[in-house]
C-alpha cells in the first residue's frame, strides 16, 4: 500500500522550494531549519509565484541561493524599508524579510520599528542568536549580560554596554503589529509550533491585517565556541529565560 504523506504533517523534510545547493551554515545552525519552514509554508499556501523575500546582511545573506522564490537584496538593516516599498508597489504579493539580530536590532532598529508602527502588510522573520555570527562573534544588541563575545571577552558589562535589547517586546504595543511571537526550532514540538505561527503570519500579511513578526531564538555554535549539542543546551538554559517563547500579541 502506498503511503501518502500530507504536507501538513511534514516537519522537516525537503520542501519543493529548497533547491539542491549545499547550504553554507555551520553544523547545528538554526537557519537551515527556519529556511525549510519558510519554504514549506510558502509552498503549502500556493504562494511560490507570488512571494518576494528580502535577503538580509549576515549569516543568511545567501538565502536566495537556497529558496527558489523571487528575492531582493537589502542594505544592512534596511530590509523592512525595502519590503515596505515592494509590498506597496505589489499589494497582491507576499513579502517577507529574513533578518538576524545584528541586522534587525542594531543598524535596522529604526526601519523595524517604523515599518511595524505603520502596520505594513509584511512578515518579518527574525533569527536571534545573541551574537554577530558571520563577522566573527562580536557582541550584538541581544547579547546577554555577562555573555562573552569577541568584543566583550570578559562578558557583557551593563555599565559599559547597557542591557540586552528585547526588541520584540518593543513591537507589541505598536498599533501596526497584528502578530508578535517568539519561537524556536530546537526540537520537533517546537518546529511544529513554529511552522503554524509562520503560516498565520503569512496569512495575516495576505489578508492585510498589518505587520507580523516571528522571532526565532537560535543557536550559533561557531560564535559561541560550542558543539552543536552544547549550543542547543546552552540556548535552552540561558537564552530561553531571557527571551521566553510564546505569543506576545495576536490581534484577530
């Protein structure tokens, strides 16, 4: 008897929109899993020909090499501004950005906040690993207090560096945001939940409900100088308490 696999039951297979180009990400990196989830949602919603992704600066700068959809490259931090223009010029398209914490929460803070405040009908996919992974492991706005990086080798010092920036929480009270959630992809249950939340975000954008942002608390085994397993455990023990998972805002 032939086994029929329903698309909604696929958690981490290889979606049709993911091509055969080998990904450059480090072992244990969350980006590959998130790419798969984004591709699965786009495919299942039948939006392959209607989706435009705004590629980031950072570890996922080459996202366009792996997902076979239309892409536009944005300058560092400017993805929400580019997405705003693309969506307003193409209101029938599904437009999303894919950004890391250095891109979104550092140089792109202004673009992020104002796009969300305006309620642009886009999806922001935000991968937060609390470090600048691509450029050598420097401190980012989301680096934890006392967390060691290449630019704060003795740990983040509040008196010198300030507190970690929880930008997702800052977006909750803005009237333009309709969905604000924080997810992870460290196990099967989390992956399933994250996929459902991504789909809801894409549905919101197509329905013109405003801005949806899905933060993924992620690992960076290379930047953290850990094995993939150690990084996963460290994330659960340290990042999750600082950036708790869950739905922060869901406006029907």
